[in-house]
C-alpha cells in the first residue's frame, strides 16, 4: 500500500500483509511526532505529485534491494505528540536487504517528495525547512 491519508495506520495489519513467501525479515519504520516544545504539527502534501513519487521510490527500492513487500503511508493534517506520521513496512528474504531498503525509502522521501511540516508551538508556528528538491512550501 502506498498512501497519503489523514487517518491513523494499522501497523499490525501491514506487518501481517508483509509476510510473503520467502520472507526472512520485516523492517518497520514508524516516524512519530516528537515533543520538541511543540503542541502538534500540521502536514500538507501535493498529493498529485507525492503519490507517484512514493510509488517510484517503492519501485526503485524493490528493484535495488529485492524487497518482497513495501508499504509506505504518510499522514497529513494536524497530528498530536506521539501520533504516527510516516510508516514504512518492508519485507525481504534477508535482514540486510530489508534494513537497507527501508533506509533507502526514508532518505528518498526526505529528499524528493513534496510534503511539508508546520510546527505549532507554544512560542509560535513555523514551517520546517525541508530537505527535498521541490523547494519550500509557499508562505501563508
């Protein structure tokens, strides 16, 4: 499953679905909202571009690391401390492939998918500068 959604993610169901024939390792990445003096975060995505980019990243990871299953779910909207932001579940025949494939996916998302994060803190709100090549989110 490749998705951008507002609702939470059933990580257990993704793990169950990742257990394909030949699976020897499953790696789960669960990025959560951390408490860095913020109340919550707001995430926005240019979905018409972001979803195809996520699909492209998944295809590249599958080919390079021989992954058997790939799930990438990125949430948007307002999220509270401790909530899931990004869930990546990959399975492979061996742990090295699963770890490296998962790492490739998260780094590629950070580098090139148009998703923006706004921190809502007690001291004011700010858009977090992104690492991706699509530039910064337009100012309010």
